[in-house]
C-alpha cells in the first residue's frame, strides 16, 4: 500500500529540509526522503565541517602569530591532536543534523530514510534498511544536490585522490597535499591545511585563482596572504594525471606545454561539482534536463512535469546553500497557494579563505558587460578601522560600486575580517535598491567592522572621514546627487 502525502521532498539538504518544514507549517501533509544523513552535504560533509576546520585553523594561526604580540606566552610548537579535532568537528555536524531531525519531527514531517526512485511523476519507490515502500504525493520537490566532478586521469578513491569529503574526514596531518583546482573548495581547504602545517600546492588551470568567481582586487589580497603563508600556487597549470612514486605520489602538470611533476602524499580534487540528476529515476519519468545536467525549471521552480518542482544545486547555478533554502521556502509557499516567483536581485556569496571574501551584486566587469559604465567606486581599508586594528585583522577592504548619477548600489565586495557576516547589510541594500547615501547616512555603531561599509559608501562619494580624500568645496557638493 502506498503512503500518500500532499508534498514529498527528495533530499534533505538546506533546500530540501527547509522546503519540508515550510510545507508542513502551511498545513501540508509532508514527507522527506534522504538516503544518507539529514542536512545533506552542507551540514554533514560540506559547509559546516569545513567551517569548523577553518575556525580551528584560524585559531591556531592566531595563537602562533598574534597571541605573542598580545603578551601571551605559549609554547613555540602548539601540538594539535587531530583525532580530538576530528571528534569535535563531527560533534558540530551531529548537532546540526540532529537539530534538523528535531525540527522535522516538531513540524510533523515524516522522515523516510532510503534511496528514492521515481516510478512515475506522482510516485516514488524508497529502498531503505527495512525494505521498500511506495510514496505517492500530489507534489514532489526534487532537492537531490550535487557531487564532485572528476577529470581524466583522476578518479576519487578517498585514499590517494580525495574529494572534500575525504579530506574533511582525515584524522592525521597530511605532510604534502596537491590541490587540483583553485576555486571555492580548493582554497578553503588548502588554506586551513596550511594552517595545520601541511605543505600545500594549488594547481589551477586558469590564469588566476578564484577565476571569475570574485572581485579581482579581493582575490589579490587573498593570493598575497596565501603566498605569505607558504602555499605554492601554480597558475595556467593543468593537472594531467598521477602515479605512485617513491615516498608518495607524483602529479603531472602541464604548464604552458611543459610538464612538471609535483610530489605529494595526497591529492585533493576540487574542480567543480555536478548536479545529481542522473539517479532517482528522473530520466525515466520524462523530466527535462539541460546539457549541463541541471533540471530545467521556470521562475517558480516548476519542472516540465505538473506537480514536480526542483530546487538547489540540481536546479541550476549558483550552487549555494542559501539559494537552495530560499527556493525551498518559495516552492513550499507556491504549493501552499502563494503566487511567488524567484526574483532575487542578488545571491550573496562567501568564500571562507583568509581573509574571507564576500560579495553581493555585480562586479565591475559585470556592470560594464551590462552597459552600466558610468560608475562611482569607493574603497575603504580595514586598516583604517578601529575595531579591525584592535582585532589585529587589518588585511582587506570593502569596495562599493554604484551608479555615478543615481548612486544606486550595484555591487559590494569585501575582503577582510568577518566579511561573511558583513555582507548581509550589502545584500539588503541591493535588494532594497539603496543608494550610497542610504548606507552612508545610516548610523553604524562604533567601534565595529560595520563602519567600514559606511565609510566605503562615503568614499564612493569622495568624502570618507578616516582616509585622505580630496577636499570638499561645500556641504551641498557632498550629497550632490540627492
Ligand atoms: P569551483 O568551480 O569553485 O573551482 C574549480 C576550479 O578548478 C576552477 O578554478 C577551474 O579552473 C579549476 N580546474 C578545472 N579543471 C582543472 C584542471 N584539470 N587542472 C587544474 N585546475 C582545474 O569548484 P569547487 O571548488 O569544486 O566548488 C564547487 C562549488 O561548490 C562551487 O562552485 C560553490 O558553488 C560550492 N561551494 C561553495 C562554498 C561556499 O559557499 N563558501 C564552499 C565550497 C563550495
């Protein structure tokens, strides 16, 4: 006998579980199907564990480099028990995943653990530990996520060639790691491994790190710091293959037509992720999938099949958890009768490197490509911010890009301390169509890193207080566009 639901969500990552909770809040009889762990990649083997490791790495670095300046007398070599670190990291994940379980239970969502396969657009067969059951639902929300891409010559075995999952689970220090791909994951993980003393070589095929993924000025700050910390970066370098060699592994890299060999103990492959659209019987039920493997959806995240929605990584770029959650809430509300469409002006993005990079809205190059050529750009350094100085975290800046005439903010790019927490103000500003004056005339508390945002807006208008800018002729000139 089939179990019947109003809504069945397939996949319990930040897209799926959020959709299920909202659907249940709206009074829908809701089920969620998960084959691995509640919370998906993000909570169990992605965002959360990597942030735990990054926090630990940052903490260690601060003990080594900043604490002595503040008068702390610590041993020269601070020992790290990697096993204890692993256990702590796992406890963080367990807490988060357990929290999702509680929320689902508290909202009366039926959790079904097992591998789901569609047998029709209205029916899903779930193979679990206790056998197979059939779920029928008026609406299905597909939130099956993504997985790492492999490239020729590199097959992830989680022994020699690791994905982020494998590397995050290591309970021992790796002496030498070769990171293939200088994008989001490669740099986040490469940076924290360097903090723990690994020799890190990053092999990036493009001519720059985080190529096209972040403001080039922000990337420069991070690239400089990576170099200072001892991370070896190879640009315009294509990883070709690897083999076991004496005392470890040897990766072959093509740099401008010339072969180079990198000796290492492990390889981390982070060359992008692909949508999980090839399983779950999705193709058998006639679901339309594009050439890149994303499920085709419209602005309401409806697929070509009535009553079947898709959200998150499987439904298109950007592959970011918060975009998935936003879609999850929206789709649940559409099923609940609301008339909503996806019309976010910006999906802020954060790269948890050192210092953090965060952005909302357009980069300069994107403004120009969109024909927005008359721009005002203001930049304010954290070095001139009292809170940053007192934190000993002065690398970086906030850059604001706005229309030169209307002062409407197009983009905000941050590299520096707490960029991840500071960017939400920028996202709000862009969503609200704010002008430079809206940010500059909002009183920001002192002493905080947030003042940097206010001063960057002032800088765009040519009159930041805490950096030297050309003198103003009159107060009227100071707010010329209003
Ligand atoms: P990515 O797309 O960020 O970077 C992949 C890099 O690999 C690119 O720079 C590419 O040029 C390079 N590459 C490709 N083939 C290569 C080869 N043969 N040799 C050398 N380099 C090569 O992909 P990544 O880091 O795997 O991350 C996947 C996705 O996960 C991201 O796009 C992001 O959406 C998400 N993510 C988000 C995070 C966050 O929000 N903080 C953190 C981690 C991942």
